[in-house]
C-alpha cells in the first residue's frame, strides 16, 4: 500500500473474559510507513489487543479492518497470507534447527502461494526458492553470517531478529511485534530499532506492543497508551509521555 494509506482500522474493540474487561471500546489506526507503539503497564490489555488484530482471538464487540476488509472470523494464517505478520511475546523457534531453516520453515508455513500443494509434498525447486527467500530475509535483518548456526545458540536479540526475518517472508504490509525489546541488551535494542526504522523506510506499517517506554520514544512515529483495557492517549510520543494519565499509570505500575 502507498505510504500514509490506512492499513488497519480498529473501531470499538472490546474483549471480555467472563467478568473481566481486557479491552474496552478501543479505536486505533495504523498507516503504511508508520511505526506505532502501543504501550501500557503489565495487564493493561496489550497482548489481548494484539491477539485480536492477528485473529488469534475474536473480539466480544467492535471491528478490525485490514486493508479495508473486516477480518472477523479469519484464521491467522489467512491474515498472514493477506499480508499481516506477527511475532509472539515469547520467542518461538526450533532451537536445534539452523537459523536459515527456521526462516525457510516459516516461509513454507506462511507461504502465500501453493500452500495446499506444498503441504502435501515439497518440490525440489520449491525448496531451493524457499531457501533463497530465507537467505534474503536473513540478510535483511543482518543475520546472514549466522545462517548455519542452531537457532538456540543465538543471543536473545538475534533470536528476535530471526523471528522478524521469518515474519518478513510473506512480504507483509503490516508487521505486529509483541514486546520485541523485552530482555534485550542495549546494543541489541539498537539493532532492533535500526531494523524497524529500515522497514518503515520501505513503506511497511509496524505496530509494536511494548512495556518499555524508553525503547519506543526515539523510534515510534506515534504512541497509543492502554490502561486497564482503555486507550487513554494516542499521539506524538513526547505528548503521550507527558500525558498525566500515562504518567500516573507508569508511576503506579
Ligand atoms: P498485557 O499484554 O498488557 O500485559 P494482557 O492482554 O495479557 O495484558 O491481559 C489483560 C488482562 O486480561 C489481564 O488481566 C489478563 O489476566 C486477562 N486475560 C488475558 N487473556 C486472558 C484469557 N485468555 N482468559 C482470561 N483472562 C485473560
Ligand atoms: Mg503482554
């Protein structure tokens, strides 16, 4: 999608778990070429929101539109094939498999084309094109030199980049990242921030959920803050950081 075009439109999103309201009446927009950070204290409802955006979970009320289409009831894989990729809060890699094979497997499972055919049997030519694609994505995230290392032997920051490489294989218009900086060292955070800025330059829309406010301040174009399931602020990072409701939520956390 061309830069500035709205790629995600969330309206009145509500998710209840029994009597607990995890998300309440959330409106949110995401545009091509934008990095949006959703922040909030632990338990605020960020992962719940994220799960609904990626169709892992279904809203109690409200709508999520991706590229203009209402995605209610879609399987996560259908959404991935349509151009929305996500990573998880906890790294999900096959530790004994090489970095390259982890990406290739992701490309295979998320493949846009020939999913059914390739699930039945993988042609040799398809396998080599998957590996070529995986190599390309490893280069994109700066891990090409570690292609043959077991994924489990990489540092946490590298594993996060590896997961992003895997998510990039479907050439997504939207990339959703759940706490990508959690547990990373300073240099690893910088490498991650540089990659995300690079993806933005390429016109991707990036939505990251992040507990660490410092990480998003220099990076995000816009910040939305969720507290007790409600969006309390949405705007320029500095303005959101200075918002009294946001400050109270973080001081109280
Ligand atoms: P965050 O990601 O901001 O830390 P979550 O979205 O994980 O917050 O959780 C928001 C609230 O919803 C929490 O009170 C959590 O316990 C609750 N919650 C999340 N998922 C479920 C679930 N599947 N069943 C019941 N309660 C849930
Ligand atoms: Mg969470």
